[in-house]
């Protein structure tokens, strides 16, 4: 399996985004993760996965295992810089609420980074 990478944006990345806009939220108000990293699972999807509101608590980490198809592979030139992006269509997925020990270890590693 591939190595897990923490995708949180750095302070410099948040500032760079903030500098692109004249008005808007302050750097500290910017989310740690880019919008494109949000995964929304609707009622029907959760039902297919046999999951209910009792299976998860908001604000707690989960482990995701998924199979996806690359549905778009794109290159754009932004300010002379070549930027590559892809779109993924998740086709199969498993979710599991992490135990307190795993969550504590993950967030301890993140805090020390």
C-alpha cells in the first residue's frame, strides 16, 4: 500500500492563497485542507455501506480504504507554471472509526511535525 501523506496546507500555502484575494478571511480563518479533499457521503451511500449515525462521531478520525477510477487527467498553465490535477470517482470504499489509541498516535505525530 502507498504511504499516507498529510495533506494539510502549510502556513505559506494558506498565505499564498490569501494573497490572491483582495478581501476575505484572514490566514488563520483559512481551512487546513483544500476544498477538493472533502468527501461527502450521502444517506444512500451510507446505507449501501450499512452505516448509520451511530457508527461515527463528528470530529473523530476515520480510516478510509477506497478503489477509484481516474475520470479526468488535466494540465493547466497558471502564471506560466504547469499544474497537473486529476479527478477521481470512488467506486468502492470502506470506512472505519479509528480507536482512541490510533487517533491519539496520529494527532501526536501531526503535532510534533
